[in-house]
């Protein structure tokens, strides 16, 4: 009897050890959808740090007057209904960070000036107008914009909060796509510089 109980306990321990190593890992994926399968998820934004430029604050140099970074944003919406692109955080580091920052810290500037609408990313980079802003909660001020159904490759600028300089930088932009009517989250993700970038002068 005691031998049988001992064998059962040994089998139980072996099973628990095996189970501990076979629990599936949960991967966090940028752009992972939140909505049910019946909802059409809009294409993720195209955020191109390689085409970013530095706003020097001089005349005709960027969308506004602060020394800041402007990062190209391209949006498409083929879902059949209006959606909202929303920035929930932006962190920019000038020269002193080993990698793209994901939170506030020394040398890191948080926030944005706003998202601007532009007809093109070609110079001059001062062709900026206000997009249609959304009242959906959870985003940065002037960081939630309506993307009408049928929008194809529409260009925008993401302008960071003033940095005090516009030289080499690393940055992270955290974003979400929302249903424009209910503000339900459809997907979310983050875009980061792979390494330090010296942007062209806007």
C-alpha cells in the first residue's frame, strides 16, 4: 500500500514538473487586435522615423515654432466605418540615451505638440493644417484624430513636445486605433527608432 502511494506521489510530482515547463508563453505583439473577430481591424499606422526632420523654430521650418521633431505618419482606413488614430505616449531622448526611451527619465522629453495634416512630406515641411480631432479619451492632447472610412495613404506629421534642440535623437511613439463611434480599442502598438537618428532640417 505504501509503495503504491509512493508511486502515485512520484507520478504526481513528475506531472507537475512537466506542466510547469509546458505552459504556453504569452507574446506581446505590437499592433495586436483587441476587437472581436467580426470587427474589421484597420491597417496599422506607418510611422517613418527615417524621414523625420528637426524643427529649428526658424521661419518656414516645420509646423510650429518650438524646437521639436516631426515624424511622418501615414494612415489608411478601409474598415467600412470611421476610426480614430490616437497617440497615448511619446518619449524623445536627445543624444544621451542608450536606446529608445519608453518612459520619462533624465534627458527624456515626454508628449507631443500635436498631430498635423499635410498634403505631402516633400519640402518645404511647413504645409501644416489641423486634422479633425477626436474626443475619445485616453490619448495625449491633440493626439487623437479621426480617420474617415475610405482614407488611403493620407499623410500627417507627429510633432513632439519641444526638445530644446533638434539634433540626434531616439524616440518611442505608443499608439492605438479606436472605433470612432464607441471609442472601443481595435488595436495598439508602438514605433521606435532602431538607433540614434540625425533628422534632416525641416
